[in-house]
């Protein structure tokens, strides 16, 4: 029988007797109102994805893009997780610069922080990297990523399949950042940082195929090129590795909690 206890494998958890972890989700967007009755908010998606493998977590949602204030005391939470957004990290929204300042406070405090898609990008930008629109255009649907040795240690060595929905990318790495996964379309698809606990990925492990399918159908031919949507929709029927990614993030938060 294959060993299912190594990195990146989903394992059944014993009843939780761990010390509670206060985890703050910084929501940098929310789905359109029409999607929320079925799919909920991005904070809710993150809880459904990460909660089963991190049962000690007590989640708090702060809707940063909606005007909620950032925590006055960054040490009020054990860890932070930043969601995706329709905004570009380089755009002049009034909440982005304060968020970057807050991320640098977390770095100095050595509070673990994770990010997904926009979260991945704004972390890189706050820590000295560059984010731009990709010359390759929109990356949509199921994408397969190769892992570096550091990525294999975190998520397991096999190629990793996850859902993408982005056109912005990290184009220049921040100092002390290490690439942990990539493919031709997203060469900087995941990062860890050498001198403080930070982990981010470009794809969306919290998204379910049904939600992505609805987004693709809504925006096809308008916001999204018809040919890219046509290519992406059939990929949603294939297997994903969201559980592997969840286990990697859970281990990261546990290993680096204050």
C-alpha cells in the first residue's frame, strides 16, 4: 500500500487537542452579489478549504477592500491569510498601500502570512518584488505545476494541479524569496521567504470547479477571450490537488505559529 502520510497527502485527523490558532483572513475582494448565496464569500471559501485540515484554527474575516480596518495590533492573531481580488496589486486603490505597510509589520513581527493569487502578488510587491500583467494573457482553468525541492518538501513531489484565474503575475522576485512551483505560463507560481515565515501561491486552491465554470461563462467574450474560456472549461472536469495544498498551508501555519 502506498504511504499516505508524507508531505502533501490528505490524512484523517484525530480529534483536535491542539492549542487553538487565531487565524485572520484579510479579504481583498468578495464575489459578485449574485454568486454569494451559493458560493459565499472568499473568506468562507478559505474556511471550507483549510478548516478540515487545520481544525484548531479560529477564523476571523476582515474585509479590507470593503473598508474594514486592519488590526491595530498585528500580534492580535497567530497567522494571516490574504485572498484573491479583481484589483491589481499595482493599482491605486486606497486600501492597498496600508495593506502593504501591514504586511511589512507582519514580516518584522515574524507572524506567519499566506497569500493566494492577489495575496501572492501583493505580498511580493510589499516585500520588494514586481507585479505586472502577463504578456501571455489570462491563465484560466486547471493548470499543472512542477515543484522545486522546497516545494516538494511542502506539498509532495508529484506535479500539482490547481485552478487558475488571473492575468497579473509576479515578474521579479523579492529579495530572499524562493520559487517553489512553476509552469511555463506562471514561472513564479509559488514563493517562500528565507528570513521570515511567508508562503504564497498564484493559483486558487480554495476555488471549486463549479464556481470557476460560472465565472468563465459570465465573462466569456467580454472580460475573458472566447478562445481561452473554450480551452479552460473542459479542464474543470479533471482532478485537483487542493487537499495537498491545504495540508501544506496547515503545516506551514503550525510550524511557524508564535
